[in-house]
């Protein structure tokens, strides 16, 4: 069910969950200080309790409410990329719920870059835990309609339109005055390195858990197969006995394909914005197999490649 801003605030203050828009994907939000509400997030999503949640705050000034340490480099990165699709993992204060942080010693924080959600945070005075508003490992929602289709009409949804970034935030873990990349997003490693003035550390021990790291994730209900070239994709389709549909990421759509296709141009920001929406549309066709022509294996595509490889992973 759709709710307005005032209704969403009332429900959140009453300890209920509400799906909210962000610039990345829709999140299933709850008061980050209410453990019963946090457990409701896990229950609705069918999410394992050892998978921590990201806390959405309204301003960088709120970080000390949650983090025991906030290094100069972490502050520099926050000021550079907030509001926006960027999450910082910092040492948590003892007061931060173990349910929220899945018993990790860290807490994940971000300031979302969505005007309606920033208004919600400001007017409610709450910090909101808000993982993607979908069942665990399934396709993330980028519209209110996706939320209702995935979680049911009984879930309260604050409709903020289609998400403009379209895939989940970049996640960076701080280790003192060093940083480590935990999840690729549309804020790239190169952009972070330019602001940090130093490369990421790699191979560090005691790396905290982060959302979105399950090998099978971001996945449509229809089986999905990935291809590096159009000839192999079309040959598979022609030899398959299954009914197929495809997502083609290419600047020059091939002519005369005799099966359902969605085309996205080879522009990484545009593909990210429309990736989940395209996969939702293909999933709704109720075919037997989805095929994806992959984008180039280059640094600017790493976040999209990560999502597609997890979506197509076979247990």
C-alpha cells in the first residue's frame, strides 16, 4: 500500500517497516534504534541475521552518534561523496544494536542522495536501517511497483519515483586512516582513490561483512545465463529448446533477432539506472531462460559486472 510522507513517519515512529526511495534502490526502512523493528526487516526480507544493515542518516554531523572512530580520511570521503551512493563502514559505538550490525564490531552509514528521503530523515528525526526492499537474493526494486510486486500489497511504500542511480551503493571500510573497497558501486575505486590520495588496501585481515556479498544475489526468478559475445548468445538461443528472452548491452542492436529483447546502450550510468528495471520486465515475460550480453570487462563497468555475475551465479 502506498503512503504519504506523514503516514510513513508515523509508521516508522510506531516501529513499523516502510519501503522508501533512495537514489540507488528502494529500501525497506525501520528505526535503526528499535530492535523489534530491525528484526521485522530481517523477517520480511527473509534475510539471514548475520548480514548487517546500512544506516541512513540525514547529515555527516550524525556520524559520531554511531561510530566510535571517524578518521580524517573518513570525514574527507564523506564530505566528497555524501549525499550519494556511498557507504562508510566504521568502528561502531557499543550502543549500536548488535541486531543492526549482525554482531560485527562495525556500523555501515550513508547519507542518501534522494530529496524525499532526506526530507523523511529530517522531519522524523530518525536514522533508518534500510536494506533493499526485496526478498533476500532476489532482484532489487527501483520503483514502488517493484516493491509491491516482490513483497506484497500489505507493505507500506513511500513512492519517490524511479531510482536515478539504479544499483546499490559503493561500500568502503575504514581501517584507521586507510580504506578498503568492500562492494563496487557507481562511485568508482578511481574516484575514491583520487579523493583519498592513496590506493585502497588489499588483503586486509578482519574485513567486516557487507551487504550484497552472497554469491547468488540480485537475481531474477527466471534462470539467467551470461554471454561475453553476441555470436555465442544467438547460437545458444538458436540451439536451445527453451523459450528465451535477452538483455543486450550494446550500442548497435543486432537486427532480426527472433526472440524478445531489451536493449541498453553501452553507457555505464544509463545501464546502471535501468538494469534492474530491465531484468524485472524480462522476468515478467515468464520465459524459461534469460540471456544477457555482458558489457566490457573494464573498471568503469565493475559494479554492473558484479551485479550481473551474482544474478547469474549457479549454486
